[in-house]
């Protein structure tokens, strides 16, 4: 599952983690991304100390499906996939892309980070990875919109499972609150709302207003969002 930040991605990981047949992994390239870029994200030292920073080792791990699980759910951030991060492992996977209107993403991102940039939101890389996934697999990737999931979780999750040729499980609609073993060490900073949640209950509000400061980033992201939105699974 490919997503940018602040995009319902952790709730989707919770949803798949609530299945009886799924093993989840949380942003496996994050530590390598921080190590390679030198970016000082919140908790960056703990992240690179706790998680694997060698991207080649991570790629080899992702290519191996866990023995005891029927499904291996990988939560990926598109902006982590910088030059030097391997992509060959993608050929053996089924790919889905989670999109969200950039006005919502920017507003949520600003609650956690002071600076917002085109690179940090990952829209351009998401479109590139969509095209790469199609080339490597020979299949058009699935696209879902987080707002559609929140409005009609049962319908969208069923449609997603159908598109991926996996059985739907009703347990995907609810999960236990609190942390999970698969959560990255960064969860303490980012996952407060998910920790309190037990399902897809976030209300759909009007789109936030975009400041002049964020206008250039927003316009760029909106163009890509609209392109990918044309591919999305439609609500009922």
C-alpha cells in the first residue's frame, strides 16, 4: 500500500492487521531514508538506531512472504523511495495506492511538522511509483481515496479486496485501540489518533483553507491527485 504522509495509511494498516491471515510491516524504508538523507525528523535518532538502515537488506526482507501469514501487508511512504532505495522487489507484489486530497494532507501535516514541501508530501513520487508498479507487474495498480474509505468503509474495503483477488473479512472494519507490535518506533509521535481509534470513524469535514505559503505545494499536489483520482475505485 503506497501512500503519502497523513493519509489514513496507519488506519489502513490497522484494518489489514485485524484480518486473521495478515502480517503487517510499518514503513520499512523509513530508517534507511533518514540515514541516507540526513533529515532530522522527530525521533530520528531512535528510528535509525532501532530499525534497519541498509535499504538492500530491507528490500530482501520485503521479497520474502512470512511463512505463517497468508498475506504480507506492507505500508510504504512514497517519499521514502529516493534514489538508492531498491525497487526490484516490487515486481513480485500486488500494489494499491492510497490517495487523499492535498488540502487535508497539508493541514494534517502542519500539525506535526513546521515545514511543508512538495518532496515531503510524496505526490510526484506516488505517480512515478504507480507507473513503475504497472511496468514491473504488468497490472494496473489499484487506487483508493481515503475520503471514500471513511464514507463507505465496508463497500470500499470489499472493492479493494476484490480488486486484489483476496477474500474480504468483516473484521477489517474494526480493531482494538492502542499500539501494535508492527508499529514503528516513531508511532509515539505520529499515531496518537490511531491509538485512540477502533475503526473508520473520522468525520468528513469541508476541505481546509490553504494559506498563501502553501499555495505552490498545494497546486502541484492537486494536479497529481486529480490524475490518480481518475483511477480510483468508486464509492457505491
